[in-house]
């Protein structure tokens, strides 16, 4: 499904890719993209570490999903 944005260009490709995000990322230099990915990776690692600590502190929550 393709949607149009204010400027008349498509927001999503036919395959569902968010073209606005892609356009914004391509405006960045390679170094800026690497730095942004490194920041995102640090967030993911922090979440994983917090989850691991939570599971060590309370083993009964291992395998349970939050709702």
C-alpha cells in the first residue's frame, strides 16, 4: 500500500519500506550513519543487560512475556 506525503511523494514503497526514513538516513554522511547505528546498538545492549539483570534477580520471570 502506497501513501502520499504532503509534498506529493510516496511515504511507503510497494513493499512497505518507509521511504521518509530512508531519505532522511541517506541525507546523512556515512560517518553520521555509523554513529547513529552505534548509539542504537548501545540502547539495545542496555535493554538486554537490564533484562538479564532482571532475570538473574527474579528467575521466575524467565520465559514469561509482558502484556
